[in-house]
C-alpha cells in the first residue's frame, strides 16, 4: 500500500456490510482518490451465498422451469471475483502489478 498511497488512513469515509470507503492520496501525482476495501471474510461469505443459490436453482430446474437459472447463478459467481481489490488496484494504478 505504501508504494501506491502516501499514507493509508485507518478512518474510513463510510462503511457498510461488504466494504468500507477511504479517501487516500496517490504517492506519485498527489491526486486524491477514493478506495473501496472489502471487509475480511466477505468474499467467502458471498461465495457461500452463491453456492446456496446455485443449489436452489438446480432444485427449481428439476421443477421444470423453462429458463437457465443455473447460468445466472454462475455468472453472479464470476462477478464476485471480478470486483476484488486486486482487480481494482490493477486498473486504477497499472504500475501496481
């Protein structure tokens, strides 16, 4: 974190059930940025929710529902991993990786 930000303030601008939001300053160009940091353990909890949803969807498909609910649940699973902090850091600051 020290390579990207001048300092990392431990006091968030706001916090909710999934993540907190911090205002920080980039080291090189001194621009202020907003950083969203996921709370520890949240991704595992979200993946558990998605697996439960997938199990429910498979059950519903056996009830002869005429559209592919499982693909919807699988897409949700992919989207969770897309929005990790590492992904955001890579796209906000390409030199990070």
